[in-house]
C-alpha cells in the first residue's frame, strides 16, 4: 500500500522524465552492445572473405603450376629440350600454403582432410595423384570458406535488422508510453482542472451558500476521482480557501447581525425577524409576543462605576437574558440600556412567565458597585405586547410594548406590565 501511495504521488512530469531517461539508457546500452557485436562480426566476415580470396588465389597459382608441370612432361616425352622444374615456384606455393593455414586458423576455418599436406615432403605433394587429391581438398576447402563467409555476412545482416527492430520497438514503446502518460495527464490533470474551473465559474462571491456549495462539489469530485498529485494539491488548496472564506463570512455575518458589546442581535436583525415572524403568524393564525426590557437607574450606575463597568453590566444582563431564551427566540439590543426579546408562537400568558424569569434572574444577580448604593444589584422594567391581540402590525406591536414598559417604570420599576392590563381608552389603544 505504501508503494502504491508513493507511485500515486509521482507527478505526470516526473513520470515523463523518468520514462524518457529509462528509454534513453536502454537505447544507449543497446547501441553499445550492437556496436561491439557488429565490430566482432565485421572482423569475422573480413577474415573469412580474405581467407576465401587467398584460397582462390592459391588455387590459381596451383593450377598454373600444374599446367607448367604437364607441359614439361610432354616436352620430355617428345624428346624436346625443356627447362628444369622451377623450384622457385614450388617454394612460393609452399609459403602460400603455410600462410593460408595460419590465416584459416585465425578465421576459424579448417581445411578439408585431403588438403592437409606433409610440409617435410612438399615436393611429393605436388606430383601425380597427390596433387590431384590436394586440388580436390583445396576445392572443398574453398567451398567451405565461401559458405562460412556468406553465413558470417548473413549474420551481420541479421544483427543489423535486429538492431533496427530493437530501435523501432523502443521508439514504439516510448511513443505508446508517452501517449498513455499524456492521456493519463489529460485525465488526471487537464480534465479535472477544467472541471474545477467550471465549478469556480459558478461561484457567486456575494452568496455565502454558493462558496459552501462550491467547496462541497470540489470535495465530492476529489473523493470520487483519482487526480494527479498537482491537482490534488490545487483542489485541497481551493477547498481550504473556500472553507476559510466560509468561516470568515460566518464571522462577518455574526458581526453584521450581532451587537458588539452584548453579543445580542442588533436592531437590524431584530427588525428582519419581526417582519418574518409577524407575516408567518398572520398566515398560520399564530401569536407573536414582544418583551421590551429597560435597566432601572442604569445612568446612575454608569456615573458611579464608570463606562467600563457599565459595559460589563450590559454584557452580564445580556447573558442572563440569553440563558432564559429558547432557540427560536430573538434577543436583541434595542438601543442604549434597552433590550427587546421577540418570542414567536408565544401567547400573552406564556410571555409573562418568561418575562418574570428575566426580571428575577437579573434582580438576583450581583454587579460590582463602588458606592454600594444599590447593594450591588440592578433591576429591569419589562413591557409586554402580543400580536394580534394587542397590535395588528409590527410597528404597533413595538409601540404598545414600549408603552407598557414606560408604565412599568412609572409604577416603581423592577416590574412587568402587559399592554392588555393597561387601562387605555379604545381610541388610544392603537
């Protein structure tokens, strides 16, 4: 498995370089071997052909000697004067014969048996039947030398053809390998790159979900297809880039919808949810409640303890409010020291119970107080209104909850007032 992983990590360029290097080494080794073999065969062909030509030349000299010998014999029989036998010619023939024996041995040729001659009695070899036998052996040896020279030449042709076939085979193998590597490179690099490029073209930077979908699609393609190492690295980089953008977008979204000091939702986000929840409740006949919360005497606490302590108090109260909210509730900072909690699918009775929990956990909490004027405690006043019982629309819902809040503050603070409990003339209810 480790070997397979290592092979997959080899890039297409590395594969091409590796294959080309191996092919070049094979061609160099094959060429060197061929040249050595060709040189040896050429030497053998040259020696055998040279030996064959020397044998033919020797046969010609021997034939001339035989004709001269017959002429002398005929002249002797007819009583004509004749010149004595040419001993110099006999010596030349013997020298040529001995040279031929050495040359044939060097060429790997061996004379036919009748051609073997007694060097001590060379003159007897060149007379009568001995000469005829010697000539017969010479003819057979010449035929044998001719055949072996031709065979050596044929071997040289064969080895040349084999080398040509070898070169063609290497080139064909290299071409097929290069084609396969290019196809594989196209399949594992260029084609996936085009697919990734196509996915990136669909990316809409203004939509966070588009970035998420792009990362998911690229990750899906990465797991379903074996890419080259380069494409795998590029794909992982793009996925990491998309993930980073997505995380940063989430942080930006949080900053966009969250209040910096309290981490509650800001007024913009609260308003968007209010519009959506009111319209949903209108369609389905549900109820939506709103609790407006204001910190009692918070200005005095701020003046006595400083703005930093005031900010810490705001954050602590926000955390207490969040702790009493459901997932579907929308706690928000409405402005200054005033909070708003939107409670979808909540009637006036339930919202009063929730508001009481808000009031109690805040009044029971301890807050740093330098002057100890309030015994380290802060309280809140809460006004409640419910759609559609107390208000027909979102603006009226906010106004009526705010009116109930001011009624709670007028009643002595640290109190809860519902809009329905207020004695408001019908003409002023809306």
